[in-house]
């Protein structure tokens, strides 16, 4: 998990992680628990079905707070604003440093509006 690794390098541990169903894999949840990072990630329908098919051996469902998950909408709207910047949305830049500069420029202009 490169993003979490970079946060660990700065000795900053996130208070809570909000993620979509793409991050619902058991290994992701296990890694977040290992790092003691609370998270709100909905279960995918195939995972729910598999757990229910196993009956009591399937264990209990992971904790999920729907009210907290609604806060994720703010992040999605932010990504939507970045998509207005074609160079950012399609990642034309060859180097990560140049791309980061473009993201910071776009964020500054969006914030200034």
C-alpha cells in the first residue's frame, strides 16, 4: 500500500480511512488492522454471498458506518473537479514530480475560485 507507506515515513497515521468497494479485499482490511487504522469500506456483494453461504463459519460482517461513508462524497466531488484539467485527468506527464506539480497547480487554482 504505497500511500499508507508514504504516510508512515512521515510518522503520520491517519485517523480513519474511507474507501469504496474496490478496497474491500480481506488482505487490505487485514493490513489496515495491522497498522491500527480504523476504516469504513463497504463489502462487495460477492463477499457478502460467500460469507452467508458459509453460515456461522463465515464469521460476522465487517463494521460499516453508512453515515461516515457519506462523507466520501466530498472526496469524489474533489476528483470531479480535477477531471476538468485534461492533463491531470489523463496523466500526460512523463515524470511523477511533474505530475505532482500539475496537481498542486490545479488544486491551487480550484481553491482560489
